[in-house]
C-alpha cells in the first residue's frame, strides 16, 4: 500500500473520530445490506479506500440489531468496537495495518473470555460475570486488528446440537427461522450466514462448529487438537474442545485460522508445531489427491437427499483431478457412545467449580451445603444437569472401569482407525450431518435423537484430527455440508480442497433471503 501524506492521514483520522448518527447508519446499511461480503472483499475495499472500518463495524452492529429475532447475539459491545474500528482506520491511513484482518468485524462465541466484557456461556449460573483477563484467541484477534463486535448465542456451556439450550432463548436459522442453526455454536454460524459479520469463532467439542456450518450453509473448521490455544476458553470437555472459525469461504477460514493458531505457553495442551501459510496452500489444484470414502458413513441412517449432495460433491472433486478410494473406520458405530461417556465425565469435573463461592450466581441459603445445592439447581439448565449426572455416574466407584476406562480404550481404537485409513488416502470425505436443519423443538424431548445429530462429527474430536464443513448443495431447500477430515496438523490440505471445490461451485454464493423486519 502506498503511504499517504500527513495531511491526508490527519483528515482520515478526523473522519474516524466522527460519531455517526442513526440516519447515516441506516444509509450505510441500506447500501451494504444485499452484499454478503467476505473478509477478503472487505479488505480489498479497505485497501482501495472505498470504505472505512468504522463503516463496516457500524453496518455489522446495525445488522445485528435489525436481526435480533434470530437470536444470533447475546451481547454487543458497540463502544469498544467503534474505538477499535477508528484505530484501525488511522493505522490503515498511515499505511501500516497490522494484518489482513485489520479493521474487519468479527464475532466470538459466548465462552471466550475478553477482559472487561461479560462471559455467560448462555447460562444463568454466570449472570453478571465479567471476565478479569484476556483469552489467548481474543488477544490474538485484537493484536491482528480484528474488531470484535459482540458475543454469539450458544447451547449452555456448549452442551447441545441446536442452540436451544440457552438462557437467552433459541437461536434461529437464517434460511428458515422456524429451524435451528445447529449447535452448540449456532449463534456464530447464524451471524455469518445472515451476513452480519464475515467471520465468527466458535468451539467444537463433538461437532459444534461443523454441524451448524452445515445447517447454515457456511464453512466451519475444527483445527487439530492443540493447534489453537484453549486459554480463555471456558471448558466443557478439556480433551475434546477446540476453537475454530466460520466464514463464507475456505479462503477466509484460512485467514482466520492463521490469526489464532500457534503455540501458547499458557495452555499445556498447546502444540509447539509451526503454523504453515494456509493461504499459500490454496492453489486450486487437487490433482492426484486421494479422497477416502468410509463405508460406515455412507450406510443407512442419513437422509438420502443429503447423501446424494455429498456424492455429487465428491464427483466434482474427481472431475477436478482427485481420486477416490473406499476406506473403513470399523469402530465408527461406537463413536457416539464413546463420546458421550468421555465428554460428560470431563464436564462433570469441569463444572464442579461453579459452586456460588468464587464467581457467578450465588443463591441465598442458611447453610453452605444448601447454598451449593440451590446455586447449582437454579443456575444450570436441564441439559447441563443431565450431562453432569451422566458424567458423575460413569466416574463413580464401581462404574469407572465399566464405562469411562472402556470408553478411553475405544477412543484409542478410533484413533488407530483413522491412522490406518490415512495410510490409503490423503483426506476423508463424509456428510457433516445426517439431515438438514431440523425444526426448533423437534428433538428437545428426546436427548438421544439430539445426540445422534453429531454422529458424523464426534470421531474427529476423539481422534484429535482436523475437520471442515463446506456447503455442497441443498436438500429440501436447506443447506447441506460436505465434511472433510484430515491428518493431524494437516489443516492446509482440507483448506486447499475446500477452496478448490468452492472455485468450481457456487453454493457458498447463495444466501438466505432474510426478512430483517420479520426476524425482529
């Protein structure tokens, strides 16, 4: 970028300090409302001085307010975002933006702590809690100049597959507000799908990024376990949780992942491996790559229309020069049971800290024991209580060996299945979810049906490998996602293949015709 003269820098700095009135915000929103710009497009507009970060941020805030009925956001931070946007505009005017994300509006899931901002995990038990420190991912985003406009809705403590288990109420799918956006990161997926922000961040414990990405027609990525720091991520299941991005394109996902990945000494599970140039790997060429198709994932149980779209996507990759090969993951049928034993056991341990003593909600009571009981009974929702009870049971004396230890043994077998499969292929392709987005309330009365929504995604978390969902068409008028799974630390190949697929197709360019007024 060419450098401006000092007088021009000062003029733009003055403009960046202006407070925009409601009429100006409405005008800007009207101009940009039909444009589902990617972060790359926004960056090009910023570099060409066609738009200012202040404008992008005001537009994002206005869109979030206009689409409040979607329930995508639980907390906006307009003043902080405006300040950050003004600073980004001044940096760009001087010719020294911090990164390719500088000045781009983004959103984070309501379980990533940001100093001075509320963090509730969509739970009553954290009412009034304000984070006293900065999580690593948030710190990296701000260091890159990204502007965090708000916090997105989620299932309470990330326990759910529909974003219905939230103290703030259900989030809704922008393609059909009567349906869920998936979960637990449904608010982040909806925020991107609705065009509020080009990039949002969620967490994936058993599919909580990839499944909502599929249901909302966006790209969502779960990195390798340890690729991204968990410091500042409120824990659900510590050996499974991982932060990752949502975006319209694999290219934007690569940009977002590069900003947050890397070793962090504050997280003992953080990997010290170098972070590759994910963008450089996106050549558009997949010639010679071998795509594995696990026979267990293409059997009965999934919607035939979903399977048809996934097979069509695989055929497109073949036309692009990739090869396919059938592989087997023989222990895949045990993945859901294994996951819900390990995840609930870790949740039982992690959520023991919410006792009403140190932080968060505290119930009034005449004794310490009664205060504990009432705080947790009133503070936790039904699904969180269910998982705490399940986890406590499987860890209890007499049941530990029969359940938890056995689940850990099966986890090892699942990891070996993937290692063997990757000996015959470069990546694996499957459906992301067995069906399209289901109706709100359809599965809340039957937890087992809800748990089966993650049947294709939990294995990647148990094995610690990266996974990505990319839009690959529609079934019954709703988005379908193609899931790509790769070797540990090989996010670059997944992003390369997803990018090549998106260059050859236009599914990611189709967006919901959201009626903002109806969504209020």
